[in-house]
């Protein structure tokens, strides 16, 4: 699988995960969002994407859902921290969808 961004071909895995994490960009995130049937990314989407990326860059691993909800609650309040909220923006959730849009590596055990 691949995506084209600004005339450059970027390799994705069969499941749509970015193969070279250094190739991530906001334009690629928008393309992956289309592939994931999310549509246009709103500021709420970007808040999740950027928070997931920040955690990964600081810790070298993706945040598991419970920890991510806690981080979101601290940053954005209770209304924007639940798994239900995240699923409302990313239909297959944090692990399978938001992390993919954020250009993060596929967690072990995730298809």
C-alpha cells in the first residue's frame, strides 16, 4: 500500500501503517484519515494526533488506551478523555486508527 503526498510516494504496510516514521507529515495524516474513512480532520482530531505523537516522541512507545485517556483528561478535561469520545472521532479507536493517522508504529498484537 502507498500514499502520494506532494508528488512523493510514501510506503504504507498492507494495513495502512507508515513504514518509515520519519516520512510522517500533516499532509500524510490527512491522506491516512481518508483511507481510514474519517474524512476531514478537525482540531479535535489534531489534538488527539498531536498528543499521541508527543507521548511517543517522549517515551519511545505508543500510549496504551487507559494511559492515553488519563493524558487527554489532564490536557483537555474529562469531556475529551473517554474512550467513547476517541471512538467518536476515530472509528476503530486510538490503537488502530488514531495512532495510524499520527504516523506511529503498529503496536504489538494490533492488526
